[in-house]
C-alpha cells in the first residue's frame, strides 16, 4: 500500500511568469479568505480584491500608470491549488503585477509555531501582501502601485513607482504588512522577511492538512477543492467551535455544524472534532432540548446524531457513557413534546408547530416534517447508544417510542395524501429537512415509495425542477441551493443511483470559485451567491463528505448489528480508466482506518485494500462497472458489477455544458 507522505510545500515568490488561461470561476461576487486556524476573525478578500479587516476597515490596491483599482477582472487562485495563500495577476501594457496574500501570527509573539495553530498570544495576526512587478516588453517601462487604507471614511494612501528594464530583466517587489487589528507601531514588522513567513505558512497548512486522512482522484479540481474545504473549516472555526463562515454566519449552528463535525472526522482531524463535539453539550437547555437557533426543533435530533456519529468514529465507550445521560434528557424532552397535542388535534404524535428558516416558514404556525425526521433519527441513535452501553431496558423503551413515532409519521403521510414527504404537514414551505430520508442514516427502506417520490418531486417538479443540476429553494425567486441539494444526491447514493450521483457531483463542483469557495444559495441568473456567503463552510463540508462517500461509504442503519462498507459506490467510470489512480489513505471510518488504491489497466482495475481491523464490517462491497472488471481477487470483498455510465461527466465538460446556455457573467468593473 502506498503511503501519501506529508511533503512540505517549499514556496517562493520567484515563480514562473508564464501566462495561462484563467480558471473558471462561477461567481460574480467571488470572495476568498485568508486567516489562521481557530482565530475569531479571518480576513475576507472581496470580489474586487480588497482586504476587509473587521466592519469598517479595508485595504485596497491600485496599479499601473493610471492607478486603476484591482477588480473582479483579476481572478483569484490558491498557491499549490489549495493553500490559503491567494494569488492574482494584473497587467498594465507590458508590466505584469503578481499579488500574493497570506496571513501569519504577529512576528513578535512568543511562539509563532503554536500561534499558527491556536490564538495562544491573542487574536491579532498579520496580513501580508507581496506584489512583484516585471516588464515583459522590449522597452523600459514604469510600474506604479498604490496601497490605500480605508478606515470608516478616512483614506490613507501611499504611491510607489519603479523603472523596470525590458525583457524581464528585473523583478521589483513591494511588501505590505497589515495587522488585522491596528497596533501602536506597525513599522517594527518592516524588517520581517516575507519569504520566510510564506514558507512557514505553507509548511503549517501542509502538515496540518496533508498529514491526516488523504483522498486523491484523477480530477485535479476535486483534489484541490477537498483540501481547500478542510482549510476553510479550520479558519472559520473559533476556538474549536464550528462556525458557518467569516464575516457572515460567524456563529454556531447545530444544523450546519452537524455536517461540519462529520467532515472533520472523515478528514482525520479528530482532535478538532473532539473540540467541536464538546461545544454541542454547551447548547442543551434546562428542559433537555438541544438548541442553537430559537425554536428550530431539528437541532435536537441533529445534536443526538452528532454524539452518536462521534462514537462511531472513535469507539470511545467511556465517552459515550459520559454523554448518554445528556442524550437521554434530550429524548425525554422529545417524548413529552410529541404528546403535547390535544386529543382532537389533526397532528397527533408529531412535534408541535415551530419556526423553520430552511423551509422558509417563519410564522411558527407549521409542523415541519424535517423536524420529525431528524428527531426520529436522534431517538434511534440514542436507542443504539443504550444498546451499546448494555442498557437493555432503556433500549427496549426507546425502540417502542421510535415505533410509535414512526407510526405517527406514517399516519400523517396518509392524512396529507401525498406520494412524497412534504416540507410541512400543512404542505407549505420549500424543501429542506424532508429530503434527508436516507442520509446521514437510513430512516426508511431503500425502496420506500415515499423516498423515491420525494426525489422525483424535487428533481422534476418543485419550483420547475432541478436547475443547473441543483435543487430550487423557493423561499426567494430564481434561487438554487447546492449544499441542500446534496442531501438528495446522498439519498441517491444510498439507493445505488451512481450515474445520477456523478452528474450531481460535477454540477456541485461547478458552483464554486476559482479558490474553491462554495456558496449557500445562488441567484443563478446573475451568478450571485446570496448575501455574499462565500466561502460557506457547510457548502465546502458537504462537498468533501460527498466525495468521501462516493469512494468509501458506511451503510448506516440505526440501530442494527449489521454492518456494511461500500467501496466506489458512485464514481465516474473514467476515474477507473487505464492509467488513472484513486488513493485513499488513513481514512477513519465506523470500522477503523482503511486504505484503498485503485489503478486502471487496459483490461480492468487492480485494487489494493487495507481493510479496517479494529471493528471489521460484516460485509465489504466493491462496486465496479462491467467494463472495468477486477483484476485478481480481494479476500473478504464482494464485487457487485453495474452497467457502465452512459455519459462522461468531468469538470471541463460540466463547465462547457453550463457555458453553452449561461448568460454572460457581469463583472462589477463592467
């Protein structure tokens, strides 16, 4: 088995000046972030490439003889494809300007290595902007650069000029060192070496991210977006508490955080996951219910699933025993809440009416189906915890409660008379939690007609059906919602609909920036992420989770003694072609760490599989197209062959498909 080494990416500013095509960037409002792990704040880089430092401070740059401001015309990219070192290039006739943005601890902190990982010496840090200038023409040329600090309405600027010899004879460099929060004497940092701090930045992020679980597939965009997703989450987290973003949603959400914790676990960032899970326990109310946003009842079930899932990934039974009483208190609240309805209520046995932002039902007058699905899931997870801890009487009690709850949900389905699960039992709202039927755990049978009907409803009818391979969110006009769409995609993965999953996956990847930032909702007609919610951490996490489960998927039926591990459940056929390779290293699963290497050969695929040894699953299933048979044998692995996919989906093809019908991207500078 090959081991993916943690190579330190030694970087320098003296890189090649060759011109390449700009990468595709879906968004007109393309934001990026630089920052440090677990600090309260990150520095946002606007679509027009200004640095945003808090609420009222900005830093912007002008370049060239006319001192034109940077704009959306300059596309941001990542150093090495994924590092939080942001680069862009601007041109003024023959003079080319390369900007590099990154963040480090303040150089005078007592321990800069520790300060990269945690705010051990305060929350402040240093933003670096390095600008290199070269003349590519045959005659001498002038380079001009202006940096402006904007504080409220005050602008403090400084302009510099250089005479550049022809034909790239000399590269001039300007270095700007900008604390996130002002310090009394910024000049003390002027002698700090930018190259040294750039290398330290690359080394820290490489060791932090590449030293854990690793996934590599034949799609470069996928690999870079996956690593960038890990970085996005670590920058947005505040002292171990997972947050939704920097500068927006910069707080804890139980709903979003549930998938964020899962992504940390599957990335091998177990220490970060431990800290994140501990924060969940701080959000339990005196009545037992878990809550982060007032009166949104899905959080209770989601918190219970998070605690169950964390045990599955760590198998720490001592920890499970410690948190189980908290789980039981949350279930006791649920049991009481289900019984609040009067005898003549048309909603017997389900949760009471409540507000719901996902379903866009804010009046609190509706009974939200997703709240029932999530609390049923949490109840089943708690029952499983009781079983694992040997609490047989409680297990039986909770399973009886789950049976009654399921019967109440089934009765409501018959009462409303729809083939699919609606957003609310009143049949109002936009789809959200009601789509999470088989994911992240299976609440129903795979062939339950209501599950299939819900998929059909959202894909073909709701709001006009999927647009750009993505679900509609009808709370606003002309909005699609990629990360909510992923719940339907994951349901299809569980059902074995591999070809649909692959198509959805590449549409999901399309809706990202050139720095691999994912959004929340999108006004798709103008390619605009609502409320400038880029990079959205849950959007990034759901991408990472989707890719991981396409390759390695634990079938989660709760509670159950049966255990299945599925390999390559939904991958593009071309990832298995001759000369292609898929690698999974040190991947935590419900069964322990595993490794997988898949190499394509002319006559089929060869597979090296390092099976998890801590808690081996009862069944390991490998999924392959009939056109790419397994070469050799794999002991203890069942091979299931499927039909080849009818259409090749990859990143260039989804971009090409989109661009054939998309409206022109309107940039702010235009």
